[in-house]
């Protein structure tokens, strides 16, 4: 939301002051995107990013489940220990 607002402000300033003082965000974004997609290393960077995301997600799921299981086991242990 914040990024969209900043880009909208940037575009509005571009329309107000003109091409001499400020570059258009739409033109800059399209040119940058074209250069990025055409680069040789783009595919490898996308694959590396997706791999890192998958590893981070798997770790967070495993650690979260382990923590939840240990918390429940601890609660169950305390409940049986004091109920004698």
C-alpha cells in the first residue's frame, strides 16, 4: 500500500513538473524490468530465491510444529503430575 502510494505521488510529481525535472516511474520501471528479464542471471536468481524461500518455509513449519508439540507435552505432563 505504501509503495503504491509513493509511486502514485512520484507519477503525480512527474506530471506536474515535467520530463526535465523528474523521470516517469512507469518508463523507468518498464525499462528496468526489460533489462532484468533479459539478463542471463535472472533465471538462476529466481531459482535460488525460490529455493531459499522453500527452505525457510520448511524450517519454520518444522520448528513451529516441534515447539507446539513440546508445549502440549509440557502442559500434559504438568497436568498429570499435580493431579495425584
